[in-house]
C-alpha cells in the first residue's frame, strides 16, 4: 500500500524536476547561441554585390546576391575559400570568404557617420534655438549685477557719511567740553582773584 502511494509521488517529482531542468537548459542554450551569434557578426565588403551559393564553391547553384555593407552572421568556418553566412533576410548560404569582414564596410561607416552628423546637427540646432534665451538670461544677470553694484555703492556712501557725521559730532562734543572746561577754569580763576582781593581789603580795614 505504501509503495502504491510513494512511487507515483516520486514519478511526479522526477517529471517536474526534468521539466525544470529542460527549461533551464533551453534558456542557457539560447543565451549561449545569442552570445555566439553576436560574436560572429560580419559585414560584406565594399563591392556592389556578391553572389550567394548553395554550397562552398562556385560550382554550386547561385541562390541570389547580397549587397555590400550588409551585416551578416557567420555560421561556419572557411571551407574551400567559402564561408557560410546568414544574411539580413534570413537566408543561409555560402559566399567567398574574402568578401566577408568583421569590420563594417565603407557603406556601413558612411551610414554611421551620417547618423552621427544628423544627431550633431540636431544638437547644434537645439543650441542655436536656445542661444537667444541664454543671451537674454545673460543680459538679465548683467543688469541684476549692475543694480546690485549700484546698491552696494549707495550703501557704502551712506556708511561713509554716517561715519563722517559721527566723527564730526564727536569732535564737536570734544570742542564743547574743552570750551566749558576753559570757561569753568577761567571763572574759578576770576573767583579766586576776587576772593583774594576782598580778603586783602578786609584785612587792611581791620588793621585800621
């Protein structure tokens, strides 16, 4: 009875494990194939076009042609000076190996250069459109700077005037204090002289 329950359970687990393992293997295989495919990218060199054959040789049937600069995928090693490729239309054929390069041809380079030039022109046009705004912003900043400088100059002038006024007030107060001190000293001196005269005159009267 126990075997009847355990054996089906084990079979189900094993089947699930096998399915999961198969899925993982497929994912890994696809990733490896994608990596290998990207590593085998080539380009048709700069002729007008070359013929594609059904096998590695000119004696094999011609299946069509492929234009210069077309990116292709290299799918085999060189055989009899021919190499197997997969073109941009999904056709797997053989072409002469000397016409396949791992570097982009002049046509491809020209397309890339034109694309780069187009993007650069777009950036230039964008900057040209933004230039008036930037100039206006610069003019506004210069005007703000001029106003701030004028405010600083006015504040500096006011500060200098306050300092001068404070200095003048201090000098005036010192002058008044000296004047009052001199007057008090003179008054004291006069009072002393008068008092001395009065006392001397009194003594003279007392002597009579």
